[in-house]
């Protein structure tokens, strides 16, 4: 999935310049990585507000057309928000080159209603809502589906049992130690 964004080059930097940008309904941002020089840009605040309503934007490769500059392919690396209002204050974009990205991806649990363990009266517990993955930008998933429709009461599903898209690896499993193979979801035994 890809989205196109438009940004303008920032010539002034610093706290005062960022404050003036925010008063002009713009959000300061920076694009860095891939062995290239960092580029300071500004984005329209209303566009960013609407774009962030869809949480998949955090795991989407963005094409940013920089007016007066190059077109950059990036992912959102960090977002700073105002502590009281929650408004976006600053965005860090990481260039999505051929280097490996490490991102947290949300888990989407499907089949909860038809799981035999739930039907038998077991309580389902979701132990993780995201999982950290490593992959190149083109392979970055917006979510990972976890099918729990066949889980019995008293069972659990571990990280190593998740079906990952091609080219995507779970970083916790790369340590080679089974201690990192944590449970993602479990269904308790039904009380009699």
C-alpha cells in the first residue's frame, strides 16, 4: 500500500521557526536515512490530521513530493504530539531504501466468534496487540492477520506460529532463544 503526500522545503529551523509554522497551519517534519542528507520539510496540518485518522498510515510506504526538491519514498518513524491537545507537533520520516526497516505492526485477530474454545465457554485473552517485524519497505505489511478460529480451550498461539508475509521476519524470533517466543493469544479452560 502506498500514499502520496506533498511537502514544502523548510529553510528556517529551530523552535521559533517551528512555532511560526504551526501558527500558519503547517507541521514541521524531517526526512532522513538511506545514507543521504536529512531534508527539513513542512506539511499541511489538515492533511496530516486526516491522514492519521487511518492507523495503517504508520505501516505504509509514503511517497512524499517535496516542492522544490526530490520525491522521497518514506515511512513514518516517529510522531511528536502536543501533550494536552494531541495535535501533531513534528514528524520524523525514514527513507525507505533497500535497507531493512524495523517497525511495530498491529495484529488483527480473526475468527474469535467461531473458535471452539470460546464456544465451549473459555475466555479469550489477547496478550499482544502489535509485533515488531523487520523487512524491506516494499514488504511492510499494514497488519498481520491472526486466525484463532481453530483454537481449543486451554490452548495458546505463539509468535513462531504466526503466518508471516513473504520477506517479513519477527525480530523477537531472530535472537535464537525460545524465551522470546511469547504467546500472542490464549483461550482459558471453561469453568464448570
